[in-house]
C-alpha cells in the first residue's frame, strides 16, 4: 500500500484501500491529513489495458496528487506500494517531501522481493496461503507457527479470503500488477532519492486485522 501525507497529509500507498480496515485507524490521523487510493486494476479503480510498468504506477500516483491539488507530500509505501513509492521519489523528487518504506524492496537480482511467481501454478487455496506466508515473511518459521498457531491460521484465512476469493481469481488487474512487479529494479537509482527516508520491516499480521 501507499500512503500520502500532505504536509500535514499522508498518502498511504497500498494495493487496495479496503485490504487493511485499520489503514486510517491510527494516531497519524491526529496530526496528518491521510490519503489512500486503489492502484490501477484493483479495488474500485478502473483496469486499463495492459501490460503495466512500474512507471505507470508511479505516474498514477503523481497524477492523483496533482489532481487533488497537492504539490509536495510525505509518502508511506508498504510492500508493493513501497515499490511504487520508490519510483515516485526517483522520477518525481520535487513531489516527495519525506519517505517511509515498509516491508518492501528495491528489486533486482540481489535484492529481489518475494518470489510471487512461484504462486502462479498453485491451484489449492490452502497450499497457496501457506506458500504465500512462507515467502512473504521469513520470520514465520516452524517454531513461530507452533508458538503462534492462532495468528498463523488467521494469516492463512486472510490470504485465502483476499487473494483466493472468486473475485480475486478473476481479477486481471492483479495479474497485470504481478507482471509489472517482476521488472521492478531501482537498485542503481536509489541514489537519486533526495528526500529523507525511513526504512522498516513489518509483520504481515496486525491486531487491527483481527
């Protein structure tokens, strides 16, 4: 996801606004104006003809902000939204005041993100959920599952309900996003990010998701 904080505003860059119900339910709202949106092909946004590129997603974010009248904002990018946020900060440096990158990646062979392409051929929903969790957070080991089984099962259910719902399986926008994601690589361009940047990891599960 991606969030936009427009001084004082936060643009929350995510895949879909409704994926995490608590996206606006946090202390940030007490000090910032929070904005979030659905990426192209997801949620309530339209699905333009593909293929898509990471630059397309960055252009969408830029045009979204300009349309709303914001010229300089703080950005929080989570996962794929963090990838989009990097492209936005690199290609539109004057727009990004400060940048927060959470559980994301610059891409490339050395720092590639989750190998989601390994999921494409899995048909069983439960197997898909378990594989997704195993490649999404390396901290979720056998010991973690044994000691936190309730949390683990909740994660599996969330993934099945979101990523494996009948609507999701028919979602061409999700497939186009995965294809664009494969070419994400800004490793040699990170030096062009001029805004102060905070980088952090995160666990898939949050209490809000419960």
